[in-house]
C-alpha cells in the first residue's frame, strides 16, 4: 500500500457559528488524482487551506506528506504546489519575471524558468506583460508556477474554469503526466465531465460533511444508482426471460451496480448476448444523487452528523 | 530534477523588495513620486523667494520651512499612493494567499514590501532635497556648510521617518480593507484629517485659550500626530519660524524628545502592522 499523501482525521473547523468542516476523515494515497467536489460553501476552500497550512483545524489532525500540517510549520511547503482559483498575477510583470519571482522564493534555480515556459507553450510570450495574456495563458502560467519545484502534492482550485476545451485538455494532460510520475493531485472543480476521465478518487463534500469518498465505482455503488445495459435484442428477450422483466425499463435494462456482474453473466450464458453496451452512472449523476440525498435529509430535519449518506 | 536551494531570510526579503520596486516602477507611481519631489525641491529653492517679491536664493531657514510646509502634505500622500494596495491588492488578485503557501513568512513579506516602498521614497526624498542642499551650498547666502548639512540631514531623515510612518499606516488600512477602492478612500480621509483638520483644530484650541492646561494639551496633541511632529522637528532643527506652531510660545518639547516620539510612532506602527498581518486569515 502506498504512503498516504494527505490524511484528515476527524477534522472540524468553525468560523464563529458556521461549521465549515465537520468531523471530516479521509486518506489520500500518494500518486493519485482526487477530485474535490461540493456545492459552494461546502468546505472545499477550508479543506485546501488546511492542506496548505493556512488554517489550523479546531479539532482533529491534518497530516500532509507525512507531517502534521499547521500554520506555524511550513516544512512541506516546497513539496506542495498550489494554483488558486481565478488568480491574476502581477499584471505589469512579464511571464518570465513572474515565474522567476516565484522560483526565487521557492529556492528553485532561475535556469528552470525558461524550459518550464517552453514546456507550457509560453516561451513566445515570456517577455510580454501578463496583462496581455489570455485567460488560458494565465492559467498555464499559474500551472507552471505550481509545479516549479516539482512538488509531491499539487492542489489546483478550479484550474479549467473559463477555459476553452483545448486549454482544459492541456491542463488535464499535464496533470496526468505528473500523476504518472508519482505526484499526488487534488483538483477542486465543478466541471465534472472534464475531471471524470482523470480521477482516481473523488471526495464529495456537503455543508462541511463528507458525503462520499472513493473511486468512481465505489461512489456509484454507494449511491445505489443503476447501470444501464443496452442491446437491440433486449425487447424480444424480455418476454421469454422473466428475470429480465424486473430490470427492463424504456428499452434498456437498469440494475443496481451490485447486480451488474450477475446480470451480465445471465445475458451472456442464457441469452447469448455478447455485445451488450454497459453504461455506468457518471460522476455528475453520482454528484447530483448525493446532493439530492443531502437535501432530503435536510428537509426531513436529519442532521449530517456521522458517517456518509 | 530541479535544484532547490535553501534561501536565507534576508535574501527572501530582497526578492520580495525587488519585485515590489519593479511593480511600482511599471505602475509609474515611482515616476510620479520622483517628479513631485524634484519639482517641489527645485521650486522651493529657486522660486521660494518670489513670494516675497525678490528673485534671489532664499535663506536656509526659509527653504527648510517651505519644504517642510509642503512636505507635510506631499510625503503622506506619496506614501499612501505608493503602498495603499500592498496587501489588499494582492489579496484581490489571489497572490497573497499563494505567497503564503511559499516558504516565506509574513514578517519577511512585510519587511520586503517596507524595504521597497521605503527605499523608493527615501531615494526620491534624499535625491531631491539633497539637490536643494547642494544648490544652497554652492549659491547660498553664506550659511556655513555645517548649518546647511545638519538642517538638511534632519529634514531628509525626518521626512523618511514620516514617509515610513505613512507607509505603515497604509499597510494597516490595506490589511484591514476588503477592497482597493475602500482602502484608498479610507487613507485619503485619514490624510485629510491628520494633515488639514487636525492642525485647524489645534489652532482653534490655541487661539481660544492660551492658558497652561490648553498649552499642555496642545503639546500632547502635537506628539499624537506624526505630521505635526515632523513639522515641529524641522522648524526647531533649522530655527525656522514655526508658522501655526509658533503660537506655542511655551514650547516644552526638546528636539531629542520629538525625534524619540517619531521613532516610537514608527516602532509602534511596525509592531501593530506585523501583528495585524500575523493574525490575518487569508
């Protein structure tokens, strides 16, 4: 089992009366990409600030790269790269100057700046003021800043918001390269379709509480969402196979994830169907299901005090 | 694999200061500040006597008095313009939060910014007022070099302290403000109150009653306003007419006490600013 990059152990944080994080626990293994999801005000920013050592938990313990993290200790800060949401760098400085400044602060050799700008496709604009950069160029500059010291942990807050598909693809492509090299990444995003193909794990927060945590398969299983199975011959087979009738809806079979394997075996062995198209619920469906469950709990007056929904 | 080098504290402060200076130069504030100070110094030196109907170089005390009177308005304003967005600007841009994730402490960030903004104003003040001193040394009315140099050394030193005091006040407001516009608005209101209104109230108090209690209160009030302190220091230092402060017939404070109070202001503000920054959640 790989070493844990980030561990939250029963962490709570309060801003006066507001409970920003509530008894949150999870462990993120090294080298994985975790999507951090949740509605506005769910506690995502608080969680990120705790990982960065900008906020101290009121209760519990946060451990980052094997060290207990708090504002007083910045021991791991060269090992952590961070891209804040909507950052607007020093407009009057050039891209090269901005990156050189952050490199100097992190103790990275100035020689590393030019190759990094090249790697991020910004070499042609490195001597232009950042004011003249497009949104995509600024994000690439921000990303380059985040990986200046080749961090072991990368935190990206809404890295693709407002970017065109090509620029978003570039960001996730780079992210994939980094995680393949062993870097752990946490991506806080609302763009679920973009992050879904890349993620290893997802953490869904709601009102400061952990709503779900795990791989996409685990989340789907945990949500009780159905797997869609489609085949042109299904309509004809339903009449002769009573087992299929209980799953048949609108031309497809819809079954719980837990029964997927059994049903697939049945379709193959009993119905001789070998090319059934299986569609698992996507991240967006999981997310909306979790949010809906939270809403129902709230309307029923049930507090989210312990465990996952 | 990239090389990561452990940087000593002073080097990090210098990195921040260099970036701040570069940023200020590109924002043209530095040019504006330099232009104002040079224009002010040369006008007061060459054209100061024109007010009295002559076209000769004014006396040392007259130049110092003129420069002091105008500097009281200009130095705080220049300090505010240069530094009002030091923290709130970075917070709005998101770079302050990013900076705090780097291996650099809040004290180092504060020191770097102060070094840059203080350095810019020191260079502007020292070069412009120094040129006035040089003109008086060469073409002056026969005052000794010692008199001119000591009067200008005091003027430049106290001007720099006043500049740093207002830079720190700007930092405090910048740290406490949620947006740049609010910060600059609050600082201009503060400038207006300290530089204009405060003096008028002081005068009112003096004219209304010159009894012992009022005198004591006025002396105390001078210590409580850095701009009045600055004025008093330079008027006393150059034996110049005290202007509105001349009404202080029973002036009790000595120059060392005034200077010490000025330094106390600086140290107190530095401590307070650092404390506010350390406690600030970004």
